[in-house]
């Protein structure tokens, strides 16, 4: 199966920043350099040159050449690139390319909210729906949820939060990284001199019910999840008090489509885990420092919960979520929690300045380890990098020599991601091997771009910013499939992602995912039956299909959109570069 991939000239179908890198990839039989022309919307040739042969690209199996037209800096709309008799999709050169993506990618979270009606006046009538999982029939939760048999004998009100992805589950570890990335995108605007997004991430920048409440909307959105995460903590007086339940979801898997308010399945709390508890500690600590000036009482609740969680995790350091606990919801298994311990200690140190947390983080073997995986990326299961990035950027009493080492580790990782990007004919910061194209590969690419963006914030070295731009180019169309993985962005974009809510492909009365929703991306493991039969034998970058059935290549997820939101916010700030 080889899909029609349109014109053989692959560009960022949305656009390029005037001062940024401008690269394209051409699929061709030719092995000698080819002439290229950049044309204005009116058809005038505004620049020309010759392409660079790259041979056969490992990730796609295609013979390709690359075009670099970075020298063109004149803003305009409707440019096309013509090479080898083929005309690319049109694109802009504009400093505003990423401005709306910053808001769209964050708007996704409102559409994923659980336990509240979704207001069509805010995000479009097609997205309006009643509150889900508030115990109104046929729903059975989430206001009074029992544990799985034998796990506990209390019930918890765990309403709210975001639905994780295309399912109706709510998972503390994935909520943790997603919340971290939203909070970090906000905190960056306060700490990075290279950010000019303070206003762009302020109040009334998102279409959320809380707009106009004098609190930056991104914090309002993150709080929706934080309140849920706090509810997942085991109450005082109970066994394992202070720990966090790993997850809450349906007893059995449900089919598609299924609106949240129509889900009849019993909801169940799964056992507490050390990983979930440390996620609560880490984001609780972030919450405590970032909300203090907006809501002191909430910040204090977060601080208390974070400290309690951290102590509970130390008392129960090896309670692991099992890979076999995957009925009715994802497993989110994790039996290595040294990284969660490190991340939580960092966040608590940054918030409290307490020497005990500093001692814990410096004693961690991960403190001096390379926490940035050159072959993959950080993610929900591998979170030491989250702590490292914050230790490098958030003002603290960390001794200067230590801080220099921490920062050097970030730029060293960024250097490796630049090497990886240079080796790719499609320019993305990911190695070309099948092993790099895993479930949610798009989030790995974006997370590596987050490291690049942070390295730019730390150094102002434009090479790092350019690497981050190239990751966005890949997402928005410069790839083997010639498609944008962000709904509503680019000529040819993913819009049939796996979702029980936005299941337009199955029921035309339902909407597609909202603009700004990121698809999981190419997954060489093709781990769902639909992709497995359709894509068997695929080259890594081709292991993707924009079909609602393919949950292992084409799901929406909060941890992917949080990465996109961070990157879009960073890039929007570079518009004048
Ligand atoms: O993102 C998760 C990925 O890293 C795992 O390989 C995969 C299989 O365990 O699960 C992914 O997470 C899914 C979760 O288990 C259930 N909700 C949807 C998530 C995104 O596909």
C-alpha cells in the first residue's frame, strides 16, 4: 500500500519564518543536482538555485534531494517551490506563521475537558457537548469512584481533568507530563529573554470559560488538570496515604464513536504507583510557584500535596504500574522511577529552595547522567529531562558551577539532535532508524525540538532555533507522506485521528478533531490491526495512516499536544527573528 503523496516537492505547507531556515525535500529519480525555482503567488521567479543530492533516505526509502532557500526573507503568501517539473503545495513566508498555532494547540485541551459542558460559543457549535462523567446516567462516574476489587475500600471524587487521548481514561503519569509542558511553556515566558510571549499567553488569549478572570488562560487550562491530579491522591488515614492512584478509567474498553456523557461503563480507580505519586509531586511543586501570585490558597494546596506525595513516594519507592493492567484503558506501565524521583526533587527544590531536595537531586545518579536519549526522546515514561530543563532555566540557588554543568548538558543534547537533523534528508531531529519511529513519534520529534528551543533560550545560538524550526517543518508537511500532522494546518492535513469524541469519519454528524490537534505519527511498530494489515513492510516514515481505526499511528493525546503547544509558543516568539 502506497498512498498518493501528491507533489514530489515537500515543504512546510504552512510557512517559514522570514529570518529562519527554509528547507524542502524533493523525491526524485535524479542523482545529479536539479535546478529549483521559488515562485511568488503571481508566478514570478523570486529565487533559484540547484538542489543537493542526498541519495536514499533511510527513514523513507526514497531517493531524495534537498533545497535550501533560506536566503529568501521577503514575507509573502502563496509561494511555491518548483523542482524536477513538480510544484510544491503553497506556503507563506511570515513572522506570524506560528502565532495562531500557539492558541490552536492549547485550545485542544479545552475540547478534551472532562466533567464540564463544552461551550459551543467558545470553540464552535460542532464541539458543544454536555458534561461527561459526572454520574449522570448512563455515566457511572467520576464523582464517586470505587477502586478495582481489592485495591482500596474508599471511593474518591476524581471528576474533571482532561480525557487522555482518543479514549475516556485519565492517567496521572500522562497528565503529569502534559501539565508540566503547559506550565513550562508559561514559565518560559517569564524566565527566557528570548521569549516575547508574556502577553500572548496572558488572560483572554484562549477561548476558555475562565477568560477574563485576570489569570493567564494557559494557567486556567492547566489548573483544570491540576485539580484532577490533586483528587487522585490517597486521603490521609488510608493505607498508602499521600500516594497517587495511577489512573482511573472504564472497566472494559468501549467502541467508537462514544460521547463522554454516553459512556455506560463502570469507572475504577487503579492502584497507587510511585511514578504517579512523583508526577503529582513534580507538577504540584510547579503549581505552587506559578499560581502563588494569582491564587495563594491554591498554590498552598499544591505545595502541601507535592510535599506529601514526595514523602509518600520515598516511603514506598517501588510500587510499579504493571504492563498487564491494560483492560479498559492504557497501562502506562513504568518500573524505573529514578527519573521520576529526580524530576520531583528538582521541582520541589526550585519551588521551596529547601536543601533536603537539593541533596536528593544531587545524590541521584541521574543528576550527572546524560538524561537526553539521542536515539529517542524524553516522554511520559522517561522524565528526568523535564527536571534537567527546569534546573537549567528556572532561577534558583543552585551553585553557579553546578548550573553551568546542567546547562552544558542541555546544549550537548541539542548538539546531538542537530547532528541527527543534519543526517536526515527531511531535516527532522530524529535518527532515521525504525527504532526511532515509535508510537507517538511526532511527540518525540517535538520533545527533541523543545530541547533545541531551550538550548536557544540559554545561548541565543541561532543553530538551535533553526533545528526547532526544522522539526515544525516536518510536522507541517516536509515529510515522506507530504502531509501535515496538525489538523486544520497545511493543504493536506491529518483530520481522522483516533478519537471517541471527534469521530467524524464514523459519523458525519460528529466533528473532526479541532484545528491544532496533533496526530501520533509514523510508528514502525504498526501496533494496531488496521495499520498492521494496511502498512505491513512500510519504511518507517510511511508507517502512518490518517484513519480513525489506527490508534497506534493516528491518535490524539494530551502529551503530544502539550509538546506541540510548547514548540508553537517558542516559535511564535521567534517570529521577528
Ligand atoms: O503514548 C503511549 C505509548 O507510548 C505507548 O507505547 C502506548 C501503548 O502502551 O500507549 C500510548 O498511550 C495511549 C494510552 O495507553 C491510552 N490512551 C491513549 C494513549 C495514546 O495512544
